């Protein structure tokens, strides 16, 4: 992952950021909103992996797709 992010960040920085990238479920029927602050690392993660969770409302179906796609990119 360090290489995918251009070796700008250490492994520990990336892991800490990923652990803190929480989202809040608004209701069972709607979706999620971000509950973390944008940083250079989160911006780079989003641009490198092709998804945005930092400023958008995320439908439950979209979140399932993001999770599914990230598991397939191993």
C-alpha cells in the first residue's frame, strides 16, 4: 500500500489513518456519513483507490460495493 500511495507515508501512518476512518450509520434505511477529518493521507487513499467517503453521503448499497471491491484488490 505504501507503494500505491507513492511512498509518501509510512506503514504506521497509513494503518492509523485507516483505523480512524470511521463512518456513522444514519439509519437502517439510508446510509452513512463520514465521522473523520480529511487529511493528506485520506485524500491520497481516495484518489489512489477510486472511492470517496470523506465528503459524501454514502448509501448502504454503495458502501457494500466499496467493501466488496477493496476485498478483491488483494
